[in-house]
C-alpha cells in the first residue's frame, strides 16, 4: 500500500502563488508516475500535471506556463507550484500515484487539499 498526503492548499488572492506538496509513504517501490488532479464543485476531476520516474513532465493546457511539477526523491515528495492563480483554479487538488509491480498496476489517491482563489 502507498499512502499519499497532500498539503499546501489554502486561500489566496488572484495573481498569487501556492506550492502544493504530496508526500508518499509505505510501499513506494515501483511508483512509475505521480499526478496532480483537481476537482471543482459540480465538475469532473481533471488532470493538472504529471511527472514520471524518468523526469518527464506534462501539463494541462489550463496551467501551462503557470504550473510546475517537481519531485524530491530523497523526501518521496512531489510538488506542484502554481503561479498567477485565477479564480477558476479553485478546486480540491488530489495527488495520484501509479505503481507497477510485475504485471500489476495500482493507483493510489490522496485525500485532497483545497485551493481557493479569490478575485
């Protein structure tokens, strides 16, 4: 089992910045990629960004140029730096880990962290 704990959310004014953290613990061997998703009230959960074990990153168009995903392997932590925040960035942000062991792929989710951007 892998446990994911997000932190760093909060209330910020439009134009501000936040850095979200996702700390992984437990049986973390075999994690191939880490993802950030977000879900606004009444909407589906959408991909924000991901980073692979090889360091490849990708971003949703909505955050390109404003978001940066990174990781600290020593701390088993992935970060999402969000700049120039907009009210439409308001959502619960979830961390996701994809683990592959032998022929089995598992996904794990954190509990989410609320980001609220005021106009």
